């Protein structure tokens, strides 16, 4: 329930993507939000208001001259009662109206009369999106401080493939949750590693580990929500990329090392969450290793570079944060790692508490001593970690 108590005015304009808006309402309600739906006349041609009324538990507004509103100022009341206005889908026509400050129906009047932030999720045919007029309007809206969510790329209802699809309801909910997070890392650049690495033995085999990547992806999401520009360098992890995060996929520890070193110098924060394999096979067999009756082959291992220690050793390093996953003696090993890698903060977790799951327990080890975070979901812990990192940034910079 990440939107408890939040009041959302959800505008729906006339586009085929309106068929996804009932699902959006359902997900917002599930997260604890109050949703007031406002539809344009064209939107009601695509989907009946009664659907939204049933899902939101509130009558839908679409008529500027609605006699249910005693003072006939629905646009003012709706704006006063909202923490945020989200228009999804937002048609090309609606974006054009917004850009020019037109107010010829209830939703556009509400948008003009708002005293709360406005987010729009454009949805239209690829050519309409690419049209210079739409692009000019979008640039105007961006300059006016209106958040533009999407559009996404892919198959379109018109049979074309390209940019113009509304981003999915789940992503819109994530964007709203992000919107309400404090912007503690605004203007900061954060680089992270996540997931396992895969060290090839031959073309089909390799050495890897059971890291799911969930904790690293949660921290990337929390940093992005906090306003940072985030680059996430991930080993083979089957996790969705958090909205607004730049993801670079790598396979081996060496690849991860070179991707990190390419970006590290320009960052404010580096967080190493990947479970990098300590060792890799010295050579990778060109062909699949066969059973040849000569007994088991020996695989010679060599040590992988320590990415975190190398970033911390840069002439002007970003604020470096490491993770220590241990099965025993967490405090002792974490402190030892902090000294050995010369990093100001090590985040310790017991493998049995968090590996692969959705929840975790974390303890932060820094110059201030050990700070246990309350047990929780990985995203809750990631937000608490980001808040702690923000306080350290203020101290060191
Ligand atoms: O040395 P150890 O693997 O226990 O340390 C864990 C921390 O160091 C994590 O933050 C991990 O991402 C980072 N690490 C690294 N490169 C390695 C090994 C670990 O960046 N080769």
C-alpha cells in the first residue's frame, strides 16, 4: 500500500489505450489511493463511465455543466481535492490543448485551474507522436513543468510498430509512487551494480551464483525515485528495469569491471550490490568440453578484479557503498570489508535473511557505527538506504 491517503484525479481522454485505464484505477485503489475519474466526451466513446464508477467507488465527471455540483465549479473543486492529476491516456489533441492553455471541456479546464502537479501519459499513433506539432507541444509541456510519462515503443492498435503506446498501468503506478518520494538525491548521479556474474568455462557452461538482483534493482529504483540520474550495470538477472533507470547488461565480472570503470569517475555515488564471482576460469574453452574418458578436467581459476575497491581507489572517487552478504559474524566481516576496500559505508545482510526473496534485513556500517534498519521489503529498505546515503553525501561534500 504505497499510495495510502493520496488523492489522485485521473483524467482519461479519447484514445484506444483507454481500455487499460480501468486496470490502472484498480491498481491505484489497491495501493491505497483515492481515485476521482474525469473523462473527456471522446473517452466515453471508448469506455463507459460506469466501469470507472464501479472500480473507483465514485461517480465519474465528464460534463462541464454537471448539475450535481452545487456551485457549478467542478473544475475548481476537483483540483482542490487532488494531490496530483494524472491524465492517462493523454491524446495528441489533449496535449495540444494543454500546451496552449485551452479550456473547452471539464478536463482541460481542470488542468488549467489546477493547484497541484500534473502528469500525462501520452498515447497515440506513431506518426501523430512524431509529428512536429506534437513534439513542439511536448517540449512546451516539459518546459511548463508537466511530467511526461512515456510513451512506450511497441505494437500499436493501428497495426504500426513504434513510439506511441501508453506505458503500462503497473509502470504508471510505479511512476506515481516515485513522484511522492522525497527528492533526496536530486541532481546527483548514481552508478550501481546488481545481480550475479557468469564466468564462462566453455560455450555452454559457467560459474555463477544465486543472486537474484532484486536488492540491487530495488536500490536503483529508490535512487531514481529520489531524483538521481541512475545507471544500473547488471549481470544476468531476470528483473524488470525500473522506470527512468539506464540499464547496461553485462555477463562476466571483467565486463562489469570495464563498464563500471567507464562511468565511475563522473558519479556522485557508486553502490556495488552485484555478487561478483571472486574467481573466473583462466581460459574459456573454444568448444564444449567433452567427456573423453581421461577423467574429470581441472579448471584453473584466476581472481576477478575487485570493482568496488578499484572505484574507491580512483583519484576523486564517488561516495562508495559496498554490500556484505555473510552467513555468520556479520558485523565483524562487514567492518573488515569496509577497511579493506576503503569505503565509507558497507551494507551488511545475512544471506539467510534475504537471498532471492522479496524481504531482507540490513545493517549499515559506517563511521557512525552500526545502524540496523527495520526489517522490511527490499524497496522499503532500499529507500531507507538511499536516505542514509543522502545524509552521508551532505557530510562529505
Ligand atoms: O569481497 P566481497 O565479495 O565479500 O565484497 C562484497 C562487495 O564488494 C559488494 O559490494 C560487491 O559488489 C563488491 N565486489 C566487487 N567486485 C568483486 C567482488 C566484490 O565490486 N570482484
